[in-house]
């Protein structure tokens, strides 16, 4: 962080003193990720000035590293000819990601100005659905025919324009069907006269273009791969999803899950302007308002009891708060398990048993402690016992809904992360208030 701060300050100083040549040299020596972060600290006019000092190749790398909001502000300040030239120097998958962020009109102009072959490659990727392996795959890979010798394959790798980012040598048959893979290390150490088909691994982990990007990332992580091939329905090799793209996907998906747990749109960033996120925030707050009204209506059923014994109102926030933390803890573990592929139907009963056990035991511990505090505080033994029982009941409810609701959402193809406090705690608020106030109402004559 200190180096990034120093780079940002140096860029500002060189801009202020109009030392363009020294600034261009500094940028050329810096990593694109650091340059993109430094640009974010500048006003758009200065961003444009700095960006135009970059080589086209470095400019493409910097664009790829930018957050969406900074990228949009910058490309609006660039003309389409300038932008198309930069995109032509970028890997196809990275160029597609940038084009995807542009307005439809600007994207069309930029694609028309790009070289025909590159433009078609970008458009092919954009035809795949969002968040699929096809959208993030690179169409550049190294493949050889299964009848080639190791010497011929090595010569092909040396001549291949794609070899710079090649992690594996893919093996295809006469019809370009993927029939194996050879790690480059094995290729280098093999006898030059050996046919490729004798050293290939036939069991190749692959995905289709329609595979969810999160599933592709999970496979790369599970099998410790550097890349996973993308094949069509006939197993023809189309491209690869590489580990650098997987890291981006993991970061993006984790960010979305965290944000949705807090009732925030998954694509929101700290740099988004207020007007851009107003509607998204408002929707979630309306949902929260509706659930709050539902919980309040349950309290309204026992308005007479609360009026007769105002002490009940003192302990209601405790019941709601403990239920809320219970559901958040359970749902966090379950949603993460779903994301990692650990939470499946076969382990549902095991997980549910564990969470209910934790709900009973932690609820009992909290219930006893709270009952003692309530008795010391208010001096009413029966009220203290009712509060303790209500806490136990609420923690069990929290365990059940925190486990089942995310799974139900997943079944209906909804993101389990939306099973956040905005939704799940409604259950614990309703059941918690109902159990506490219901028991108190049944026994109120002994409490007065």
C-alpha cells in the first residue's frame, strides 16, 4: 500500500510539473494493477492525460485491472478510434469484458472500428450468457494432433502465438475433438520421438460454454488446475478458462455473496455514485420494511398483554437480537458450503442435525444466563423462565431456517446469498416474539 501511495503521489507531482516524459517512463516501469489504482485517485481529465502516455499494450492491461466505474468514466473521455486500437492489443477475453461495460451504441462503434477478425472473436464471446465459462474463456490455446511426435509438438509450441500463456498442451483428433492433455513439463522431459498419444492424460476435466463461471472456478480449485478447457457438445475445443480469470471470478462471487448478505446489490462498489445505486438500495429497504411490518403485526396481536405488563417490552429486543445472530451464523456457514460445493442433499440431515444441536445447546446456555439476569433485574421468576424458554425456541428456529432457506433458494435457481438478515431474521423475529409474548399471555395472571 505504501508503494501504491508513493506511485499515486509521484504521478500527481509529475502532472503538476508537466513532466510528461518522466511520467511516461514511471508508468512503463509500474505494474498495470498499480497504475489502475493510481488513476482512480485522479479526476477524469488527468486520468485521460496519464492513460494516453501508456503504450497500447500496457493501456489494455490497465483497462482490464480497472473497476467498472473508473473504466466507464475513462472510456467516455476517449474517442472510439483510440479505444478500438487499445482493445485490439488486449487478449480477446479481456477485450470482451471491457466492451461489455460500454453502452450499446459505443460498443457497436468500437467493434466496427476494430480489425474484423478480432471484432468477430470478441462478439462471439459476448454471445454467451453473463457469468458463464464461455464469456470469460480465452479462445487462444495450444493444441496438437494426437499422432504428432513430442519433437513436432515442441516445435509447434515454440511457433504458436498463444504459447506465452499456455499452461497445458491439449491433444485433439482429426475432428478437433479434445482427447487428452499433456502438461508442458511432461512434454519437455519426454523422448522427442514418442507419439503424443502415448504420454497424454485421457481423463480431461472440462466445462461447456454454458457452465456457470463459479462452477468452472470450483473445478480449477478442486483439481489444482492452471486452466480448464471449454468444449462444445461434441467435445470440440473452443477455448480455456485460466487461473487468473478464476481468481477474478472467486473475488467477484465472494464480494457478491457478502454484499447480498447485507442487503446490497452484488455489483455495487464503494465508488459508485449515489444515483446509480439509489434504486437498488431502495428495493432492499422496502423489502426490509415489509418484513419489519410483519414482525410488528405479531407484536400487535399481544398489545393487550404488553399494556398490562410493560416489562415484556424491555426483553423483546433481546429475543429478536439473539434470533438474528443465530440465523446469520447458520446461514453464513450454509451459503458458503453451497458456494464451495460442500452443501449437498446427501449431507443435509447431517448439517441440520448439527445446527439444531447447536441451537439447543447455545440457546440453553444463553437462556439460563438471560433468565438469571432477568430475575436479578426484575425479580420475577416466571417471567425469567419464559424468556429463557423463548430464547431456546428461537435459536432452534434460527438453526432450521438458516439451513433450509438458502437451500430452498438454490433449488429455485435463486442466489442463496439473498437469504440474508433481511429475509431469514423475519422468521426468528416472528417466532421469537410469538413464543415469548404467547407464553407470557397464557401465564399473565401469574405475572401480574
